C-alpha cells in the first residue's frame, strides 16, 4: 500500500470510531439519567478499573479519556 491508500484507510477507521464513540456517549447519557433517578453516583471506580484492565496497555490512556468524557456526559 502507498501513503495515500494508508491515509484513506485511516480516514475510514476514524469515521467508524466517531460513529462508535457517538453511540457510546448516547448510552452514557442514558446511564446518567438512570443514575440520577436512582441517586447513584456518576463515578464508579470498580467499573472504570474493569474497563481499563481489559484494553491493551497502549490504549489505556485513550480509554481513560473516553471514560472521562462519558462521565461528563452523565452529569
């Protein structure tokens, strides 16, 4: 593959990531609504650890940011 082909592949992947992250934020918002109605705190350290521990080391920082944004969405 040449540079342009690889960049096109990255663009396709980025598009898929955006779609999935949008869906994740929608679900996070719904979770936030349930948590508010049941007076459950947004932060759940055990759940966060569970998520971080199942991803490869090189992606842990990215997933921590996703979790942080998801918590913001729940507020």
